[in-house]
C-alpha cells in the first residue's frame, strides 16, 4: 500500500516538474485526482489543493532535478540537526526517532507536521512519513487555522506555521510567501 502511494507521489512530482518547465503554460497544471485533491475533499474547509501544495513547497521544497523544486515526501527538520531529505521512507524512518529524541519540535514529512503540536493526530510519528496521511493532516491543520481566523485569510494561512499571537508578524510573512507561491501555481493552470 505505501509503495503505491509513494509511486503515485513520484508520478505527481514528475508531472508537476514537467508542468512547471518553460512550456508550463502550454501544457497546463492540475492536481485533479491526486492526493492533494483527496486531502482537500476530505477536510472540513475544502481548501484549494494548490494552496495545500503551496504550503508543502514552502515547508519542504527540495531539488527535483533540472532546476526544478518539489515538496519532499520524507523531509525532517529540527533545531539541533537542521533539515534532512532522506531518499526513501525507510531512510527517513531510521532517523526519525533520533530527530524526535533530540527535539520534540521535529517537523515531519511533505507538509512538515510538527511532532509536538500535531503528532497526536496519528498513532505513531512514522505515519507522518506517508505523504497521503501527511497531506490529510496538513489540510486539517489549515482548516483549524481558517476556523480560528475566518475573516483574515493571511493570518489563517500563516496560522499553518504558527498561531502564537506573539508571532503574528512571522505568520503574516509566512503567509505572504505561501500566497506568492499559490498565485504562481494558479497562473500555470
């Protein structure tokens, strides 16, 4: 089951890398039928799949070759060890325990889900290395932030990064970056 999802992720990433090339406007861009769309439809607020993808690009972008970037399915990040982009699920799973032991504020997966603040949404942290699960949880977190800030979309999107009122400027700057990515992707449709 996981191998099928990983294969689907790779196919989507390859498609997106192709679509974001110089010929993107001619070939189009769509997340229809992907895990991004499934996560959107399964969530309470039904965010645009491109917004979810934009959040993932902001959070876990890595080289996809030939000057392209894509969200990385197995990204890990914490303060002591920094960012790591393992090549496989098994490589990521092997170091995940070390990362969490170093710092419970470890970000995990394609839409880096923070183990301290949102790890309770899964039975085990390694479940967050499954891109489909991770994106579904990311959509839930975004929807919770939108529910908290229903009249301020910038703060709602920034709330994906932090909902700490003392870090509102950080949240707004984060949202500006995500919105810029989102607008760029929308132009590729």
